[in-house]
C-alpha cells in the first residue's frame, strides 16, 4: 500500500511538471513564433501621403506609388487632401495613420514647419519617414527623394541663354516667395544667366498660378517692352506667360519647370521653348523602394536625386509618349 501511494505521488509530480513546461511554451515561445510568422508572411505596410491629387503632377506621383506597391509586394495606402493649400487636413491624415500599425511613411509635406510635430511622432514610434518632392529642414527624416531645384533652375537658365545673346534682358516669374523650392530654382537661373551675360530686368511672384502669371507678365512687359526671354519657376506660369506674350504678338523663348503634358505639348507646337521636366513618378516609386531597404536594415543617403530632363522640340514627342504611358492614357 505504501508503495502504491509513493508511485501515485511521483506520477502526480511528473504531470504537474509537464503541464508547467507546456504552459511556458504556449504563453511565451508560442506567441513569439506566431508574431514572427505573421510578420514574415505579411506584406510590409507603407503609406504615401501627397499634397493633393488634383493635378497631373500629383497623379504621376500616385501612379509611381501604385506601381511600386504592385512590383514590390507592399500593403500600400495613398492619401491626399483635395488641394495643396489644405495643410491642416494633411496633418490630420498623418495623425490618423499613426494608429494603423505602419512600417514606413513616404510623405510630400504641404508645409514644412507645420508637418514637423506630427513627423516627430512617427520617429518616436520607430517608423521611418521618407520625404518625396518637398524637403523639410528636419533631422529626423530618413531621406529626401526629389529634384535638385538649384540644378533645375541652372538647366532652365542655360536653355534660355542658348536662344539669346549677351546683353539681352529677361524676366523671371517666381512661385511662392520664401519657399525653398522657389528660392533654389531662382538662384539656379540667376547663376546661369549671369554666366551667359544676360540681364534680369524684372522678377515678380505669381504663386505658381497660370492666371496670376498672365497678369504679372502683362505688367512686366508694359514696363519692359524690350524683354527677350522669360523664365518661370513652373510650367503653369510658363503657359500663362505664353498667353500674355501671344496677346501682344510677341515671339520670345519661355522656359518653365515640371514637364507636365500641356507644357510639353506646347513645346512640341513651338509655343513654350522648353521645360525642365521633373520625375514625380520616380520620386514615389523610389520612396517605396527605399522604404523597404530601410526596413531591411540598409543605410540610405540623406538626399536621393530623382533626376530631371530638359525637354525641347527635339525630344518632346518622346516625352509625351512616356507621360501617356505612365498616366495610363
């Protein structure tokens, strides 16, 4: 009887020990394995937030992000307010995304100073932030992917100078005063035209707006009828400047920046002389691509140049075909 009790006690102790060991596997190691399997088997979550989707330029950025999601196996989200002046709405979108368990963020901030506080929250959560097109003076960014705007202005100035002679006067239509993009492009064109011996007779802001550009250009031409060439900080203003010069039966070279379809069509039809085309499609594609590199542990350069192309009549048809393909037309 005593032996039977002893055997029963030993058997009970063994059962308790086994139960304890199994409980440890289920509650700790088993949970860890499940999380690892979920992470390994699931797609990385990347959000792309743009300034707006109401222009061709932004549509090209959207197309680049969608293609990257498809090619690279990403669970992607694209968000944007109705227009680029809705700064607060974009910030609210960024705030909401903080609750979606993102792996990385690619953002085109509407206003740099306003965006920094919410971007700091992403950094605090360990979510890498990659900036596309519009840079921010913020140490927390993983990288900036976009155009070197000084180079864009420099190339535009060179293209304009190629059609003029030393001593000729030109006009400059600036975008939004005080913004880095505008200042860098204008500095580039100033340096290029100075090197070519051209004189900037007038410079006026038109806020990247076509209608405002018409009015600004008419004022400039009234005061300076001997203007021989025009630089504009974007294509919308270039098309506005063309309307103003055409109404006066003037035929002078105009060079813009962006490379939107309407401007390239104008170049092809001997309207605007040239446009320095950015690559918005590549900005977001590279944004998603580099986000995955960061998640894989790679180090990135703080600036990644997305490149540009100077479009004149000689290569305008090729550019139009490229734009049509990228936009799915």
